[in-house]
C-alpha cells in the first residue's frame, strides 16, 4: 500500500482573523446524538474552517476526534479504507487493527472489512467523531456503497461528519426522516450582517460604514470567500465606497477563484450549460431547454442543486432557481469574453420563450439585451396598455431610451408611449415637439415634404387599437402639459376635446380626461366641479379594471371633501376604497397605505388619538408596495400633527423636516405645503424670526390676491401675525391679521371650502377676544360651532389651548351648543386624552423594533445603536418612530417606561 500521507490526518490550522460562528457550533453540538452530520455547500462557504473550530471545542470536552482530507486518488477502494481505518485508529486505541490487517493481506469483501471495523467501534466506550473533508471528490461506487453501509450500522458513540461541495450518494431522506441526520447548508453558512461586520471591520480592520458592510453582505449573499476576496481587493484603496458600489463577479479575484475552484472542475457539457444559462435572471427546466437547445434542463438543474453549484431554489417545488449573483456575474463575464458571438441568439431564444409563455416583460428584457430592437419595439408597443394600467411608466421610459431613434420615430404608438412616460416622470422638455412628430403620422398636412412622404410609408404598427386612440391620447397629454404649466383654461380645453374624441367604451381615455378636468377645477378652488371630475375618473378606471388607480382617485376625492369640511364623507370615501381593494386576495394594492393615513387624519381631528396612531401603524405595516410615492411625506405630516397635539413641537418639526425632504409632487394641487405647517409650529413656539423668515421667503402679504392654492399659506400668515401681536404687542399686526381673516373668510365662503371657513372663524374669534370684542368673538365662534358640530370637529378648537378654553366657557354661558362645547372642554381638560397608552400595545412590535427598544433602555445614543445593529442611523430613527407610534408615546424615556410596563424587555430576553 505504501506510505500514507501524514498531512491528510492533520486538522487544518485555523487562520487568524476569521470570525467565530457560535450559532453554528451550537448546531453541530446538538447533532452529536445523530449518526451523520452533513456540511454541504459550494466552494468558499467556510465548511472546513467551521469544522476545525468545532473540533477544537469538543476535544477540550474529552471527545476523540479524527480528520481525513480526501482527494481524487482516494477513489481507489483499498487506499480509501486504509486511510479511513487509520484515521479512526489514531482517534481511539484498539479500533481498526484487525481491519488494517485484512487490507494489507488481501482485498477483502467490503462487508467483511466493515463488519470487522464495526465490531471494534461497538466496543469503544467514549464518543468518537470522524470528519471526512472534501468528500465530493469521491465518486467510486464501491466506496460510496461502503460509506452508506457504514452509516446504516454505526454504533451510537460513533459520529460521522461529511464536508462536501455536493450532496453525497447516501440515503439522506431516510436518515432525515429518522432524525439521524443533522444538516448545515449554504444558507446556514452564509455570514449574517453582524458576522460580516465583525469580519470586515474587526478581523480585517477596514472601518467600513454600516451601509457599506450591508451592501457587501447583500452583494455577496453572505458568501464568505467573496467577502474575503473583497476585503483583499479593498486593502490600500482610498475609494472604498466606489469599489463596493461596483463590486461584482467580474472582479479579477472572484473570477480567478471561481475558475480554479468551480468551473474548471466541471465536465465540458456542464460548463457549456452554465455559460449559456447565465444570461437568465431565473431558471426553469423548460426555459433552459429553450435557451440551450437541449431537452435535459430539469434534470440538469436538479443535478446542479445537488452539486451545490451556486444554485438558489426560488420555490418549494424546485421548479424555479437562480444563480448566486456573483456566480452569474462571473459566468457572464466569461461568456462575453470567450463566446460573445452566442449572446444575441441566446437572448432571442429566451425572449421567444417568455413571449410564448405570456411573460411580456421577460421577453422585452431579453430582446433588448440581445439588441434585437425591432422585436423589442413590437413587444413594448403591445405591452403599453398593461404598463399604463400598472403605473410602470418609469420602466417604459427606460426601455424606450434603449431603442435607437430610427426605430421609435416610425412607430407613433411607441412615440406617444414615450410621451406618457416622460409626462408621468415629470420630464416634459421637448414633449410638445414629440407630440407634433406623432401627429404627422395621423394626418399629413397638405404640401408635405417629399422627405415626410417617404417616412410615412415606413410607419410601423404592432397595436392597431392603440393607434386609433392616438388623437384623444394626444389631447390628454396636452391637457397634462397645460396643467403642469399652471394653464387652467388650456387644461380644460384639451381635456374636454379628449372627451369629445374618445369613444364611450374607451374607459381609460375618458377617465384620464375627466381626472384632468377635476384637477383644473380643484386648483381653482371649484371643489364641487373638481369632485365630479374625479368621481367620473374613478368610475371609468373601475370599469376598465384599473383598481389600483382608483385608490389614487379616492385620495383626491377625500382631500376635496376634507376641504369642504365633510369629514364623514371623506371617511366613507376611504373606507369604500379599502373595501374594493380587499377583494384582491393575497396582494396589496398600491395606495392602500395612503387610505389609512387619510383616515388617521380624520380620527385625529375628531379627537380619537389612539385610533389615529393605530391607523398610521397599519399604514406602515403594508410597506412600500402598499403606498403611493406621496405617502412617504404624507405619513410624516400626519404623525407630526399627532405630536403637535401632544405638545411635542420639537418632534413635530423633526418629522416635518423629513416630510419636506421626502416630498414628491404629483398633479394634485399642493394646497397644504409642508413649509407652511412648519411655520405654524414655529409661530406657536414663539420662534417668530423663523416664521417671519418663511413669510418673506414666500412673499406673502395681507394685500395679496387670494387664491385657493395659497389659502393655507395666507391662513398661516394670519397665525404668524397673531403670534407676533401676542409676543410683541404690535397693534398693526393684530389689525392686519383681522383684516386678512375677513378677506379669507369671504373667499372660502364663496368657494364652499368649509374646512377653511371653520379654521378662519376660530382665528377670528380668538383675535376678537384678544382685542376685547367678546360679542364679535362669540358670533364667530357660534358660526364655527354650527359648521363643526355635525362633523364632529374637535382639534380645530382644542389645538388653540387656553385662550380657546376661556372663550368656550363664555360661549357656554351664552347657551351656544352647550352639550358640544362641554364635550370640547372635557376633551381639552382631560389629561388622559393625550396620555401614553398603557393598557396594551396598539400594534405588536416587530423583532427588530424589540431590539431597538432594548437598546433605547441603555445609555447608547442613536449612532451607537446603529453600530450595534449594523444598520444606518436613518433605519434606527425609522424603527424608533414606529415604536413611538405603536406604544402611543412621543419620546425615548416614555417608550422605555411603556416597554417596562408592558413587560416587553423580558419578552426580548425570552427571544434570545
């Protein structure tokens, strides 16, 4: 047999600087009662390193351990079993002597050899562990059969550990069912965010920011070798952030590692399959067959999964997979370098498969990737209606920008599709010229040039129905452009023409035109006409099946009703929209979250603080998929109003600053600008300099022409003037405020904007009270109460504080709505109305929120908490806001106290 290599029995030395894996060591320890422990993962996932760390811990506890590193030549049966038995013999005296004698004297039957060895093992009194490292190199059937026999008959004190890049040929399912198998796979071996941070910043000393660690961890998907190679690449670099942003599988270290450790070890047919299918974002058997031209895609994928070739299953039925992203990057880089001429045909085959299977977006993506622009243009044109329905104009815009100009210019439907995408994305420069280019295909003018006549014969259409609708579509986009310019009459003119051109069954076109009419009237303060337009828009979209878009309409309709002071109607609008959305099972509609924010505002106005907070929490639970882009700032404005009512003006200002930063405009008139809300709080705080600075910045004056678009700002100006009088005693400020409020009242009355009327009357009452004219003050209050009581307004009075309390007392003496006013006074005097909720959680805290709450109870500040959790400071702030909302508190100390009362800290300990 010759000499045995001593190094094959040596447990590899642990490299310094590697992260410890206590969670995995614990799992290996729990597996000590099982017959077999399998550590199966691709190259570079730390299998060997983990096992060396584990053996060091169990050896210290008195276990006998043996190690055997395998290589290709060990597929010789006699050599394999000689090494195997020798490793066991070294771990436990008295084991294997007879078996070695058999091996040296002859080639015994495997059953005889293993029976001899098993008899020795049964006599061992202590636990013995044998690790077979790199078992994937063993493909000899007789060796595999012998290991399978051994595993079936091992005594309880013998534990076999197999580390392999591929699943061994063993009865794993049977062992798993009997509880005799412990498995650690790639998903378990991946570095967590905390382990990645510990390795990169602790072991490697890179001092990366939390966001950079998170980006690397996400990009490598926890693949340890990739993190190590990235760390190697970053050493000595000054542009670390730029490197991380561009880190991919074409990094030279990654490519070299994968080429040496993975690709070159595969048969040529497997390599060819990997290269060809690397163009796919996801893989299935039929799709792979279409791309490769073979018929073995399904079994090939199953074999790749068993071989741990960086294949990630995407469903429980093992029908769809994807490659690890760095592995896919490396494959694509090699494909481009060595077989670039194959790319167009591969992408075309993929595109055809996706089209035939009803997946237009996949078909478009591959047609563009393969630069098959005519095919891509046909596919995009036919997809335009679905793209509009699903509000994916940004995607459409990106696709069309990849098409050459000459392809788009002869396709009028695509030309208008691009116009729509540009208008929705707010990029309107040059749009009118594009519309005129499209119109030339519809009705070439007399005396048209020879050049255009030549072009006209080249027109290409893939969707005749969309072409027939181009005239009204063009008018809709012209109405949108006019609205963006602030041209109300132009908006109405073009929108009306679109309605005249659109057939009755063109529900989407007519809805768009009606909606634009509604917007034009809304901006002018003609609220009832605006509501009619938007109501028709919603009805048309509903008939067309554009359910998600109807939620945006509901938001507009409710905003209009709120401006009219009709809180009940606004609530009904939100609730009916949510009821329609609830008919969609298993999916969240974009805009659902916005409905809850809207309802929260109504609850707050009616004095139901707890319900308002609960609804805001419910909105956030739905996540980004459930919200329109504007919800990011609207949610913060709503929460700021709640904090303002609780007296946390600093917290409210912080939220408003975030809201202003996150503000995303749309076609809705911005009638309550965030900076005006900020100026109101500044005035209430006595920070007159900042509030007056806002007044100057906006160029506001009591003599301005009054418009609905600036009504909120002018009411805010009146508040600033009243605050100035209260602080400085400036009589002109009081007189200017009273004069402005009188003008505002007449304008709001004329426009039927009862919401503004109530607020203006409240301010008039307070101003008249300030100057000592109590009869005038009570007259204004009487009318405000008459308008507010049917709708249940509370906060419009309560937010004015002590001056309002004294005025309410005087009104009660005058028998002005005594029941309603006493309820208001009770609300204002009741400390429990705004006290933190202590009877239970409004909404349960998430696991991460419990982690943050635990750290809020320490002396750590925000940046320290972010570092502990390996997240950004903004993420910590977001979690903290969620905690405050769910606990019904508005500061850190109150959150900790509330958490203690609800026993949340002990719950957190239980989790760990």
